[in-house]
């Protein structure tokens, strides 16, 4: 039995194979080439988009942008690995015309063009809109935590610093006691005084640094800080508390393309519905917009603000329930009927609760003491001398939301099918379940813009196919 044989390495060829012959007509790199050639890099803000008349020639930003887009498409994000790809990968050789920039040039390009990458990501969304790939009928908003470069060990709080200071105090006291014992001649074995003095000095420096940190945090009112990456925050993630950023995305229902995204420092999503919805509305240039999100985005003030801006949100209203002291056995507030006309509630016994006070925008209503005092239902209503009912400052917005959600029972199922696809792809495919490579908001925004652009490009290829997409780009 024989094996399939490869070519002899020293065999010459009469007609050498060109790079172009090695790349199929429907290959990804041809799409990247066509797309980048469409862009006005100067307008997008790329550094060196216009070559200098004098001095050493630089790499064209289009070449480095192609390299990064290809890299994020292939899970190659580090500048050193991209440098290696330039030297060994035929697809990259075709894309860059065999240019082989070193890792520092590649890394500097990413570092210096943060805003331009975000603008390029937007330009692709604009292209998709023009190509009719974005419906704009329904947008699903969701967030996911992406781990920062900094590890949990770099996270400090005033309490942690105090604990560390106490440990340092103990160790300093231990060394001082050793010196005292040596002075009194109580040591069984002679100690190395200079070694102890050096250790003491090191501990005192650590203690001074610790105290400086505590003073700085107090002066700036910080409750937490990540050393080396001040923008990152400790956040709750499915795998426990991590130093991370909360990445928000707005996904169009038609083809699951990400139309807007933001890297935020918010640990929770409940203040992000309105800013994300309004930013998406601006991107899509639509006066009216329907958005959906999960219960984590529930926020009465933001429901109202969205409605005021022409945005119809679909979010399960999520309100805090006070279960302290067995309150759940009393009549639920939903059993009290509100009348907008008289601005009052009617209780289960038909009595009227009138407005008593405003508390941080919430409206507090109460029944009269005489009504409650003689009420047969009082034991099921309140332990106090009269019943109070609080109306949320944006109660009407909550009520409208409840009605909308009842009228659209499938909305949450739709939401899940729209948003879970992009985040699953981004985390596993683009990031390989790894953390960010760049630090701070600026760096993470750059990386996320590149990853999302790669995701959108991949999605567009899947939807249209390469020939159709190339035709649209041509
Ligand atoms: S206790 Fe007061 S508020 Fe409650 S049902 Fe009776 S009258 Fe109405």
C-alpha cells in the first residue's frame, strides 16, 4: 500500500503560482478588501490617512485596518500573533500585499486609532442599513460582562486596605519584639539585626503606601478602585465577582445585526435602557422605535423617558416587594384602585385614600383613621392605625408597560432569540471566552468595536453570501 505523496521541496515550477491564485473567489479576505476600499479613512479619523510629504513612509492605515479586521475574524487579537500571521499566513499575505509590519507598529495603530475604529463600526452599520439588512422594527437590548485585563487581586476597597494595614502592623510589631528581645539578651539564637531592620523598613514603606491609598480613596469618595485599571469595576458575573466592563448591545431583529453598542462601567443594567435606546434611535434615524429588554432594565423613570422620546419599550416591570414583617399577609397594593380624576385610591372596603405627601417623587396616600378604626377588614390590611399606599413617581409608565407586556406575551421569547445569538458569538467566537487585551475604557471600546465589526461582517456574509455582498460593495 502506498501513501499520497507531497511535492518535492526542491522542485522548481515553470509558471510560479501567484498569491491571487491561492485565494478562492468567495474568500473572506476578498470581502475585507472590498469593504475597506469603500471607506474614507481620513473622514473616519484614521491617523496617517494622508501620507506626509517628507520623512520615512508609514504603513497605509487601510492595510493595518484590514489586518485587524481579519485578526478579529480569526480570533487572533494580539499584535505579536498578528505579526506572525503576516509572515506565514497566505491569506494575510494576499490581503496586505506581503507587507509584514512588526508587532509594535500593529499595536500602536490600534492604540492610536480608538475613535476611528468605533466610527468604522458605525460606517458598517450604515452600509447594512443602505443594503436593507436592518429592519428597524424591533431592537433587543442586552448586556454582558467582559473580563478586564486586571485581575481580582488588583481590586481594593477601604475595608480591604484597613485589613491589610492591620496585618502589616502585626508583622511590624513581631519584628520590633524580636529586636527588643535581642536587646535584653533573651534570644536563644543571635538574630541578624540588619536583615530585621531591612524587613522592617520594607513593611513601613508598604504601610505608608497603604495609608496614602486610603487617604486618596477617602478624598475622592471612592468605594472601590482597581489598581492599574481605574476604569474597570468589580461586577457580578455568572462565574462570580470579576473585574469587568458591562458591554451593552442593541440588536436588530431582522438579521441579528448589532446596530449600536457601548462599553460601560455600570454593574447593573437598570439605568441603561434609555441611553441605549436613544443612541440606537439616533443611529437608525427613526422617529419611532420599539425596543425590548429583560427585567434587569426595569426602571419607571426610563420607561417614561423612552416614551417621551418616541420609543416604545417592552420590558417586564420589576418592582421591589417589601416582605419584611410578614407584610405579604396584608392586602396587596394592587387591590387598591387608583382614580386619576380624583388623584386618590379606593381600598377593598370602598373607602378613599387621599394624597398625604411626596417622598422623593413617590406619592404617599393614606386612609382616614376613623375609617380604618371601624373597618372589619383591618386585620387583613394593616397593623398601624391607618393604611398607607405609595404610588411610584412613574406608576403610570409601569402600568402602561404591564398592559403592553400582557398584549405581547411572546415578546420575551423573541428577545432571547435576538440577543443571545450575538453575545454567544462575540464571547466564544471573537474573544474565545478570554478577557480584554487592552486596558481602560478607551482600550476596551477599541477592542469591542473591532469584534462587533467582525461579527456584523460575518453575519452579513452568512445572510447574503459572498457574491451578493461583493456586488453590493462593488
Ligand atoms: S383598614 Fe382602612 S384602608 Fe384597609 S380596608 Fe379597612 S378602611 Fe380600607
